[in-house]
C-alpha cells in the first residue's frame, strides 16, 4: 500500500497511508480473505487459533472507519480522474498543486524584482523535486490559462460578452424586444452557466462552446433564480472573470426593481438582487 502511495497523486497518497493502518491489521489476521468466511482452511486447519478473543465492538468501529476512508478514496479517484482530463498538470504537479503555486506567486508585474519569485520557485522545486524545466512548464500553464492567470493579476477577458451584453440581456428580459442577443452571446452565456456547475472545470468551457443545443430560456432564470444565478456567477469566477462578474453584479443591482417587477408579473419566485447575491423571499 505504501509503495502504491509513493507513486500516486498526493491527495490519494494521503488516503492510502491512512488506510494502510487498518488494512495491515486485517491482513495480519486474514491474509487470504478466507479466515472470517470459513471455520477451517483447505487443509482442515482451524482459523483464528492464535486469536481466542476478538473485541467485536472495536472491530466494528474500526471497520466503519475503514469503510468511510474507502468511500472517500473512491470519490477522490472519480474527481481526480476528471481533473487530470483537463490537461492542467505536469509530471509531478497536479492541477491542485498548480493552483497552489498560482496563489502563492506575487503579481506578474513584480516578478522582475525577483526576490519573492525566487523564494517560491526554490520552495516548490525542493518540495516536489522539480527540475527547472518542469517548474517553467507550470509557470507557462499559469500564464496561459485564464483561471490560473487571474491569481497573478493577469486577467484575460472573455471574448464575446461584455457589460453591454448584460444591459441588453436585462432589457430584453424586461420586455424590450429591440434589445437582442446574438446567437454567439447566447452560446457564451450558456457555456459560462454550464461551467459554473459543481462537476465542471474551467477547462471545460471551450468544449461547452461547441455544444449545438443551447437553453435560450436560461437568460431569465440567471436573473431571477437563485440556483441559476449562483451557477452563472460561479462560471465567471472559475474563468477568472472578476471584472466581468463585478459589471454583472453592478448592472443587476442597478436594474433590480425592473427585474423584480417583471418576475412578479410572470408569477415567478421573487429574489432580492443586492450585492450580486439573490435571496429568496
């Protein structure tokens, strides 16, 4: 188990090491998987001869603990499998490790000064046993992908939607049929919404843009439905669109009364739209 853990993602490694204690105890008593199933082995020898007394209460308690660890391990494998499919990793750094590096790095404009950057570089190279080349590869991932680059103050705008898109989005919802959204804008809004779902990664956004079927009725729900609004805002956050998210919140606050009146006329659930957060009334 420890040998397997040494080659695994750090998050799995920690769980494998924690399970090892429990599995070693079981293995000491039942290395064949037959001991607790049969009274004797294939040669007729009685099982558990060296264990005249077993504390079933303690055994049950530790078995439940092991089951919980194994469930966590199973969930972690599923999540990490999806994470690695994004392609945001190096030989020794997972996507989560790269996020941590991006969080610890100073703003890109300060890199030229060198002191903090060099200290962080040495720290990560020593901790993860990286070559300078692999560290540079991680830096390129951070600089090139908008959901990482926002942490070093390199915000990469999302092409296709802007503040004016949100203005027309609200105007159209409130009844101005001359305020139209292009098919490209609708696809982008839908892709941002889908990216905001809990099981989606920022890297999935580009794929979402290619999905032919778009929920054109989602615009209204983004403005009036707590869950839809949360997913849309989460999508912008995942994509590193802090400025765009701020503009969306400001415009929603500015037109909150109109949105509320429209929702009331359509007998929809009403929400307070203040400070970018919706609260159901």
